[in-house]
C-alpha cells in the first residue's frame, strides 16, 4: 500500500506522525493524572465536608448536654433551698379545716371543684393567693434567693393528681397559676412521668411541661408525720432561659445557606432559623417528590444512640424555580430535652470546592487539547506547504516527459524553483533543444522516441520513489539523459540520508518529550501524595477548629455566668448565715433575760411567801389582842377596835399575797413555756444555719464545676496551640508541594525545549528536502 502512495502523501503522513504521536502520548498521560488527582481531591473533600457536618451536630449535642448538667446542678441546689425555707417555717403539713378549689387540668383545661384540707407552712396557711404582687411564703423566698420558679403542690386524690396551692409561676393572664393541676394521666392516656416518679417516693429531675411552657425541673415528694405523700415541691427554670445556647444555635451557618434548627419529637419548632417559626408544627412537610422528610427524620432520630448522627437526603425545589437540588440533613436526638437537632444544607454547597477543582481541571484540559489541536493543524499546514514545494518541480518534469512520450518533442519543463531540481529541469530543457536539432528523419525520431520510452520505463520506479533504480547509460542520445537521472538519483539519496538524520533527531526529541512527560507524571504523583498528607492534616485541624468554635465561646459564657451566679449565691447564703447568727445571738440573749426574769419571779414568790407568813402572824397577834381586850373589859374596848382593824388588815394582806402568788405562778409558767419555745427557736436557727452552710457548700460545688469549665476552656486553648503547630507543619508540606511544582515546571520547560528541537529539526528537514522533493518521497518509502 505504501508503494502505491504518492511521495507527497507519504511526506504528509510522516511529518504529521512525528508531531501528533508525542503530543497524543503527552495528552494521554496528563488526562490520566488529571483524572486521578481530581478524583482524589473530590473524595477527600467529600469526606472532610461530611466529617465537619457530623462534628457540627455533635458539637450542638455536647453544648446541650453541658447546659443540661449545669442546670440540673443548679436545680438540685434550688430544691434544697426550697426545702430549707419550708423547714425554717415549721415544715409543710395539712390541717383539719378544708377549703374549696376550682381545679383546672393544665393539659385539657377541664375544670372541677374539689375540697381539700388547708395546707400550712408551720402555723401559717398558704392561702389562695393569685396576685403576683402579694407575698407568698416559701415560693417567693426561693425566687428571691436563687432566681428560680417554685411551686407547692397538694395531692388531690389517691391517683396522685397534683394541685398547685402556692406558686410564683404565672399563667397567660399574668396571675399566679394556683388551682391548676398536673394529672396523673396525660391526655394521650400515658402515665405522667412527674407524678409517676413522685408517687414512688422518688425525685424527678428533667424536662417537664409547666402550666403553658416547657421547663427544666425538679419535683420532690412532701411527706407528713406518718411518711405519707401529701404533695410535692417544685423548682425549675424555663427551657427558653438557655439564651446563650439558643443564640449559638441560631447563629450557626452550614455551607452558604444552611442552618441548624431544633424540633421536638412531635415536629414542633423549638429553635427555628431566625426564631420566626418557633412553636410551629412542621411534621407534615414534604420534599419535591412528596416524601414527608420531617416524619422520616423524627422516626430515625428517636432510634439513634446518644450522640449518634443520622443522615437523610431529600429533593428540593425552591419557590419559583424549576431546578431540583439535593438537600442533605444531619440530625441527632437529645432525649433529656426531647430535642431533635437538625442541620441542613444543599449538596452542591457542600461540594463547592470539589466543583471548583473539577472546573479548573476541565479548563486546563480544554486549553491543553486546544494547544495540541492547534499544533497538529500548524504541523499539517507546514507539511502540506513543504510537500507542495518538494513535489511541484518534479510534477513539472514528469508532465514534460509525458508530453514527449506521446511525441511532443517541443514540450519543455516549467522552471518553478531555483534549487537543484530547477537546475536539472533547465538542463533537461537545454538538452531537449539540442536533441531536437539533431533529429533529421522520422526513423531517427522513432528511434529517439523508443529510446526515450525505454528511458521512461527504466526511471518509472524512480518516479514511484525507488531511489535504488538506475537508468542504463548508452551511447544513444538518451544516454546523457540517463546519466543525468542517475546523478540526480545519487543526489536524492544524499538528501534522503539527511532527511533520515533529521528524522532520527526528531525521534530523539520525541523520546525526550516522552521522558519529560514521564518525569512530569512522577512529580505529579509525588505532588498528589503530599496533597493527600496535607488533606489528612487539614482534616484533623478542621476537626479541632470546629470543636474550638463550637465550645470555646459558649463554654466561656456559660462558665462566667455560672461563676457569677455561684458567687452571688454564696454571698447571699453568707449574708443569710450572718443574719441567722445575729438572730441566734439575740435569741440566746432573750433566753438569758427570760431565765433571769424567771429567777426574779421566783424571788418575788419567796417574798410573797414571807409577806403571807407575816400576815398570818399578824392575824394571830390581832386575835390574841382581841382576847386580851375582852378580858380587860371596858378598859380594853379601844384596844379591841385596833385589834379588829389589824385583823382586817392582815386578812387583806393575806388575800393580796395569794393573788400575787397566783400571778407569779402564772408568770413563772409562761416564762418556762417561753424559755422552752425560745430553746426550740434557737434549735431551728441552728438547724437553719446548718442548712444554709449546706447550701453554701452546694454553691461551692457549682463554683467548682465552673472552675472545671474554665479548665476545659484552657484545654481548648492548648488544643488550639497544638493545631497551630499542625498548621505550621502544613505550611512546610505546602512548601514541599511548591518545590515539586517547580520541578514540574522544569519538566514542562524541558518539554518545550524538546518541542523546539522538533521544530528546528522540521526546519532542517524542510531545508534538506527543498532541493529534491522526490528524495523526500523515497526516504518515506525506505522508512516505511
């Protein structure tokens, strides 16, 4: 097949192949490396984004857990304060008198009239106080001391329904929510967990519905003297009071437009984006395909282990848009608060960096393909120009021989070049002129024609590209022409040798291009490995930074607030201790005064006894005086009157001393009772002081927890420092990547140099073949 090809076609194929093959090889290597690098970057970016997504959800879960532990410790301390306040006033108990209540179910608002014994704190009836301005014992003191809500419940019936008889929790009307009750059975038929725990004699601590909102609460049974449950005492704070946690969740942004939201297990918004839809039920929301994604999220979340993260993908179509996007949901369940914590964003936002890498790689590949295509086109054009220049003069000579072959001896070759072929054509034209002048007869002309036809037959192989073919040199007129053709064939052979050398150099240059490309591939692989290591380090850094961003600020705020609250509580308890100590000292002084009063009353009794004895003796003396006066007759009549008056005075003195004695006896009895009551009060004060000391210790524990939080923040700071060192390590690795990039650039420069060699060789090839285009065709034939 190659033998039948024209020299021009062979030259075109040879020149284009020398350029296209190395470029296609280089393009193949670059495409393979580019695809591998892009795939690696995509996979690692997806893993990193997924890990960051999970850490965000777990961070919110950790924040909620920390907040819950702090609140529970504060609630437990507040519950102790509430019990202490009740004990200081004589304890909670029920009396014999009854009172009517209009009891309202806090869940169904159903009303009923119930009659219950009055509940007292010490000797004081708690009353039925609804006005928030009026003072209510115990509950208001607890509010003032520890800033929590407090309620005293009374058991309504054996089932355990609990009625609020004293509270500082307000209803929607702004009055105290007394008369509302917690039923033992919820509206859905399930047992109320608060009542269930309390009726077992246990303390309930956790999330509970209070009047009209969710609170973090503690409920403890109230026992009478017979250890029977007569009610329960409550302390709690609104769940919405966790303002720092709420703000932190609302400020979180996932991707570009995503957010973190919180629902309860019934699909009601607890914390919505911007807080605009809090309280709205969204359980029936569906995606673009009709899937109720909120129901699916809630169902899966309730089955997760503590801290475990679930995932759901949904089809999403924005309002007014026909484009469908994939929305990714990550979620976990915080059981203590019945929180379904959900973070969501669009998949294309998560893969933004991956798309950026792919776009850059695609753009680079397009540029590379464009450059290679342009090189091929330019090479083809150059080959066409070169081949045309090489074959044009040969075609003119062959055209001349064809005309001579049919008997036109006047045909001459057109001179279209000034190289060796042009000179040869000019020589042949001159030779034909001389030959034509020598032809004298038809026989000579026929002989010459036959000789020319034989010459054409002999050089036909040469015309087809066989440079080994030679014309026979005879003594005929065509012998000179044959000799010229043979000389031309020798010259063409030399040209072909030059072309072969150029082709060899082109081959070596192509080899250099191949080697440079291999070096580039090796460097690219090393660069990919370094990038992989950098991605692993960056992943760890991103995890630590994520934990820092999630915990540092919130922990600092919570810690500071807890420390401030603990210090204020400690100060309040300290002041309470001081006041109670002063009361104790005053009461002891009063007791001493009462004791001295009792001793003085005893002395008064002794004096009264002496006066009574004197009165008795005076009465006896008066009687004796009367007897003596009667014995004296008329002479003693005046003395008898005096004796009678003395007798009456003695009787009156005796009567007065008896009254005084009775009064003193009563005073002494009251003094004894007062002394006993004072001793009991002193004992209560001592007990209260001990309880206050216990509260002080509890507040000290809270302060210790706050200090522990501060230590955690310090640990976070240490982690940040460690990750800073990791960042320095990343910087070093990126410097190594820069070195590898420089090496890659060097390999690229070598490729450019090799391509320049190819261009130079092609130029030399053009210069070598410019003289004899037929030689190019023969070289191509030999090469084939």
